[in-house]
C-alpha cells in the first residue's frame, strides 16, 4: 500500500517539475516549438523564467487559449530576450523561430 502512495507522490513531483504555474496560468515545459503555436508577447516582467519563452495557441478571434500554454526552453537568456522582443514587434511563429535560431547558430 505504501508503494502506491510513493508512486503517486513521485508522479505529482514530476508533473510539477514539467510545468510553471504563474498566478492563474499553467505553462507546460517543452524543448520543441510545437506546430500552431506562437510566442506569447507578454514580456519578461510577466514571465520571469530565465531561458524560457511563453508559447500560446490562439483561436480564430486571436484570443489566447489559456489551457494550452507552453514554456519553450531556449539555449540562453540572451536568445530568449531577443525572441520576446521580436514577438512584441512583429510576432514569432514556429517558422520565424527556426529562422532566428538558424541565424543565431550560424552567426
């Protein structure tokens, strides 16, 4: 019986480690930029997780789907800040992210 409880606690700890909880928002951590997502331009002040950028899906009215938020791990904080800055200016989807990543790696 004690083993079952230990497994449940371990699973809960793993679940918490795979997510950020910011106020009423839950961000699932990811290392890959998922299709259909874009960087949510909320700025570092509203998303304080270093070397991560917030990702969101939007509906047809361009409303953020708050139940599918993700946090993308990037190589370093400087790149995260560049992505957030670009997201505010022009928006960053997966295609633009890959282009910026390629430029960073080659430049």
